[in-house]
C-alpha cells in the first residue's frame, strides 16, 4: 500500500466501527490514497474522518460519508455510474476501486481539469466533464446508478431519467436541513422507493 499505509489501515478500522459498510467498500476506501486528493498543506490531515477544503468553496467528503454512500449504491464491477459533483475526484476514485465505470460532472472548470489530471495520474479511468450537474450526462445513459456529492432541494429529473429502471440514486436532499436519501428509479424515471439515511451536511448543488 506504500505511503501512509498505517494511516490508511487505521482509517479502515475507524470506518468499520462507525459504519455498516461492507468489507468490500472498506477495502476500496483503504486503497485510495486520500492524501493525493488534498493540498500538500492538508496532507497530514488526509486520513482524519472529516471533510477538508479543496478550493472554490468546495470540500472533499469525509471518508465515512463516502463509505456509506458507496455501500448504499453497491455497484457491481462494470456498472456505469453517474456522479454529480466531481470535486477533487476522491469519491469517484473509491467508486472506481469498486469496479464501477464512473462518469462525473463538475460545475467548476478548474476542479474538473484538476480532478481529470489527478485521476489519470493515479491510474483511475474516470471520465470527467465540466457542466451543469442538473443536466446529468446523457451521452452515456442509461446508468446503473447515480449519486450527488452536493445537496439539492430534490434529485434532478435528468439524473433520474438517465438512471435505468431499478437503478439506485443516492443524494443529500434539502437546502437547510439535509437528509441522505436513496431512491429506486421506476420505469418512467419516477421515484419508486425512497429511504432516509439520516441528517447530513453537504455544499449546495450549483
């Protein structure tokens, strides 16, 4: 595992105690070099289980939240997954470690460019484009699953429409009080099932 191996193993232990995430998800989180996704000045904090600033008023998600969301999505190897909000690319890297084929949309040009270069340098085959996450990425639809790393008042209709029937979408929903929400998509892009997974705090969808 190389650099920060001890810190990564300890993070896995903390996440195992804090979440119900599967061993498969915990292993994926442990494999991702989170220190590569933060600034050099923040590298010593990379394996703390909390969000960290990455610029443009955005943050890298806390590892436990990434683990919880990945566990809810439970992608199979080869599944096409849509991510809204690339940020620094950390969440996408964990999904890629799970074998997902990730297509990610980032609003900020600079973050999209940096994440694309970083993910490629680290060997993650994640497709990243700059754009409005509310529109999803129709070119590669339908997706087996989708998720938002930013809070929306409701899950965008385009994201639901681009997710195959029976697929799962996970998102923080709400503007003031946010709830982590998982939904199953129906035949016509409607929400068939909806479950609540507790209060969360994410930056808003732009």
